[in-house]
């Protein structure tokens, strides 16, 4: 990945997080929501936004509310950043934390000790 794309992804991540947590007044969007990563295509036309939602019981409803507000989020991005074309946003859930927790549980159940002590 080029340095330019990494900078764009970082900038989008920061601004999208700010917009979701401070500018959207949808009552369905509640709890702690963080933008864990953004992956932009090289032509900067599309961006996949991965969200971590720490409200497990309503995470799909929250994700759908954010998806429905994607036009508003894109409009807010256009006012904050100076891009020729603001990328189309596609939101999805980041499941990496759940995946790592599941792997840790499997390792624990196998009885593998995490210490690397060699006595």
C-alpha cells in the first residue's frame, strides 16, 4: 500500500469517527463506536470502513443506522477534507477482536501455557 493511500485512510478514519460520534443525532446509534480501519481503493472512489461496536445486543441495528446515514457522513466529509471526489463509503463490522478472543479461548481450553519459561 502506498504512503499516500495510508495517509488518506488515516485521515478518513479520524474524520469518520468524529462525525459518527459527534454529528449524527440518530437515537439508534448509541454506545461506544470506533472506526477501527479504513481501506480505500487506489483511485480513491471507494472506501471500506470497519467499525467496532461495543454494544453487542444492538450492533446490527447500529450498523444499519450508520449505513443509512452514509450520505450524510459523506457530505460532512466533503466539508472537512479537500478531495476532488469524496469516496463512496461502505460500512462493515470489524470482527477481529471477537476472532482473537475466540482463539484465546480455544488455546486456554487446550491447556497450552502462555509462559515461555524453560526451567
